C-alpha cells in the first residue's frame, strides 16, 4: 500500500513537471551547446562571469553526469534541437547517439587544421556531422579572415550546413586570445567570398554592436546567437545589447543558444532571461527561442 502511495505521488509529480515545464512549453532550439570545455574543469568550479571582480553562480557538473543533466534540462524546457560541438569528437558521437534527433553534431575547431579538412569532408558526407564549429580560432588569436580557415568556410557553403564562429570582443582568459581579432568587420572578406554560407556569430559579436549591425545589414546570410551573454555578463548589459539589435530591426536573425559548457543549469537561466525581457513582444521571444533558428536550419515547422 505504502509502495503504491509512493508510486502514485512520484507519478503525479512526474506529470506535474511535464505539464509545467514540458509539454505545455512551446518548442525551443538551442543553437550553442557543448559536450564540455576544451580543457578539464574540476567539478564544482564556479560558472564564468564578467567583468571582474565578479562571482559566477553555479558549480560545474562532473563530466560523467553532464550528458544526462543536459538532456533532463532539455526535456524540462522542451528543447527540441541543439547545435552541439566539442573538441573530443568521440564524445560528440556519444551525445548524438544518446539523442539522435535532438543534436546537430559538429566539431569544435580550436586549432585550424584539427580536424583535418579532408577527414571532415568525409565525416560530413557520411552524416557524422551536420555543421561546422564552433570555430574558436580567435582563442588562438586568429581572425576570421585568416586564410587558414578558408577550407572550413568553403566546406560549409558547399555542403550547405550551418557554421558557428566565435567572433566577438570577449572570450576565455587565454594568453593567445585577442579581442581585436574578434571584430565582426573581419568577417567581411569571408561573407563576400561565400554569399551562400549559413554562418552565425557567437553572442552576435558582443560588444561590437555597430560593426555587427553593419555586417548584418549588408550580408543577409549572417545570423547571430545570444548565448553566453545571457548569463556571463550583467543582465543590464545583456538587455542593452539585445534591445539595440532588436530596435535596429534584426529580431528575425537572432537565435537563442545557451553555451552551457559544464554548467547545464545555465540553459534554463538563458531561456528565462529572454522570457523576462519586458521590451520584447511574445512574437519576438518566440522568434529568438525558436522561429529564427528553424528558418536558419531549414526546418519545416514554424511555431
Ligand atoms: Zn561556445
């Protein structure tokens, strides 16, 4: 009897959470997910934050639990698709295998040349990967117009798959990182050479607002995500940036991404930051959380 009672309350709680957080939530697409960080981060490490001095909220999840926690949160928020990259390609394979319909698998490119472009071509043709990037070459001080990246742009355009690049003013504290190499103006050569490339820029180039508006006005194939800035920087700074992009008329080209890395709880925080933005209409929120990405990914549905 007691077991029955426990069972029924577990069932009730389960149903409650689905109706509160699952089925009744409209679908969301997360355009910026990772299988972890390029380097090992000890369990419990506080989340990133900017600018110093600051205290990041949340503790890093152990890598053995990261996939399951991420999937649980995707269920809770009804995230139906995630653009997923990682440096360790076997881990990317494992995540994709765990939820084949949910993840668009893609290699994280930290050092140009790895993975080798010939091998990558084969992997895309074989269906192992459905995108390229995040290209994180800026973390090594390499600007997007550096010709070492050209094979990746040509390949993404040729296969008509989405490509994510870290081109912005901020990034991890690495000795080789250069803010100047993240100016969106440096994308111009790439956009001219590849008019059909489906490319999106992390954090829509934060905080290079004017440069990013110029590039997006001039090059219709360019999209941006709002990812880490939903939780790394002060909420006021995030809202100022998002409001300015939307007021500039770019609300149809901005897509949500969590950039959760080893802090999966940030997925929900990022979604809520958008839902709580009182300067956005319900339609604009749905565009950012789903519709724009669905169009960019050439998915059929629009909700
Ligand atoms: Zn990222």
